[in-house]
């Protein structure tokens, strides 16, 4: 699994011109899923995300987690994170899991993230044409690949 985490002041997902989900201060997470991703990838990522110290403490140092600042999370499935762009100019999505694999893994990921956060994680709609709006705070943007843990 690959995730792009953005520290945000606010974020929302709209579908067909209507806001579907929105959050205030917290994390906007784009989630890419590969065929060989597993529950182990989900558990490792959820722990890493919820304990990632990217929020400022009282001294202005990034030393607090999203849980410590009582932040929110909006997680959106994003198959294009799995794009290969080495050859040519048209991305290949051969590494992206098919919907019958990625949708259940995305749902398991958001459920595990909610459990780790001890609050609801907001989502988009799997496979929908979505418009994502956000105000990146910092800006702070972090990339994490569960296959590259070292």
C-alpha cells in the first residue's frame, strides 16, 4: 500500500457537486492498493499514520500525532498512486489492485484506521469521480509505502 498524507486545516470530498465528507484539522490521506497488499500492510500503516508526529507542539515543533491533537482523518482511495511512469508518457496502472481486491482492502484500512483513532475516519466513495479540496497546513506532505519499511 502507498499513502500520501497531507496535514490539513480542512479537507473535503465532493461527488456530483455535493460535499460527501469533510474534516477540520487533521490528515487528508490518499490510499493506493496493490494486488499483494494484506492485513499486515494495513496494520503497519494504521499504526504508523496515527503515531506520525507531524503536528506542532506548544513550541512550534512537529512533535504531536493526529491522535494527540484530536485531529480528524479523511481517507480516499487513489489507484493512480500505483502508476508506473518509467516508459513513455502514459502512466501504466498494472500495479494497482483490481476493484474486487482493492475495495475490500480499502474498507478494511478505513475500519482499522477508525479503530486505531477511536473515532470515525471519513471517506470518499470507492471508484467514484470525486473532487478533493483541502488546505494543506505547512505545507506538510508525507509519502509512505508499506513495502519499503526499512
